[in-house]
């Protein structure tokens, strides 16, 4: 069982969150339900950039990523061309990986298609919310049936860098499940937020 660990204020948190960079993110963002399309696209993109790296690395670079990718406005990013790819490859503030950069631009166009079909990116993504009990014990899995299903459907639609592990991390972060460990002070806050939340239709 993953146990909580005391944070700098003495209150128990998820063990992964105890660095100064990650603690505010853990306490105010991770696991709280999100319906804003731009934030959802940002998270899909950043999880793709994280592949092979730590989340802390990406989190520290998040302001630079936002500046480089127009705040992750997918309608803007979808219009990026080869000149933008070269610009991004020269940007030392982000992860300079051609495949991941090109995937983000491709995925922006796919996000527009999802909005056209479902009304919003949120409505599409929240359609894969895991059923209660699918993840029985917090932070013991790296993927799940719901994450596998989302990954498969995204790939069918032409998205890239959206493997099952990446999509499970996305679901954890965007509140599609509450994966804070038992005893973490933020777990109850997330549970309250999820009870008050109505997924988009």
C-alpha cells in the first residue's frame, strides 16, 4: 500500500509531491476535475512530452511550454508550420524533440475534430471516465482499462504520443479518477470536488 508522507507543514501528502516544485501543483491541481478544453489539451500535450522524463522536469518547464505553444490554444497550434517546428526546436526552454513537437501540432488538429464531433474536447475525453472501483487502490497502477480504451480511440482518430500509460497519467491529473493516496489531505478535497462535479455531456 502506498502510504502518505508528511509535507513541510506536517500534513500528509502523496509521497511524489514533496518537492517545492510539485507541492503546489499537487495541492491545487492534481486530481481536481477539469473541463476547460485548453487545459485538457495542454495536459495531453505535456504528458506526451513527459514520455521518458520526470513530471517535475516538465512542470518546471510548463511556463516556457505555454509561451511556445500559444497557451496550448489548439486552434492556434493546429496552424503551426515547419517554420514553427524549427522555432520550437531552437527553444531551450522546452523539450526539443521533433517527434513530440510535431505530435502536438498534429494533435491540435485532432482536437478541433473532436470539438466538431462532440461539442467540446471535454465531452469527448470525459466519456472515458473510469467506472467507480476500476482503480481499487490509489497509485498502484500505471494504466487501466479506461486508459487503454481512451488511448486506443485517440490513436484510431490519429492522435500521437497517447499511449495507455500516458493516458492514465492524464486521467489522474485531470480528475477523471481520484488517485491521491489514502491519508493524503488533498484526497478528501478532490473527492468533494468530484461529488460536486457534473461531467460534460
